[in-house]
C-alpha cells in the first residue's frame, strides 16, 4: 500500500511542477496556456508516443486511438495528474488497515 500511496504523491508532485511551468510561462508572456497531456508526452519522449499510437492503431483497433486515447491526450495535464494523485492517496488512506488496540 505504501508503494501505491507513493505513486499518488508522484502524480501530485508532477502536477505541481507542471503548474509551476505554466505559471512561469504566464508571467513571462502574459498568456495562460494549459499544457495537454499529449504535448507533455511529446516533449518528454516523442518516440514512445509515436510507438504507442502505431501499436494501438495497428494491433488493437484504430477506433481506440481516435477518439478515446486522443481525448485523454488533449486533457490539461496538471488538473488531471493532481486529480489522479489525490484519488489514489485518498483511496489508500481509506483502505489502509490500522491495527486494533
């Protein structure tokens, strides 16, 4: 359970880092721009994004990529990551068994 909770905190930390990047961009340019998950993935490792698209479209079904995966890739990254992280942390706290006294 500790590993899963740690993964939740990693999601929250990633969301905070992305939010700080967006705030820095807003302060320098004056425009607020939410970074989509797909753009973040492309900037971090574009080859794996292309491989994932090719594998899903070729070996699973093209309908899975467009519209389903594409809709996920277009969602803003920091609100999505913070929500996923918070849900994981809360579920871990609710399901953790505490020793009886």
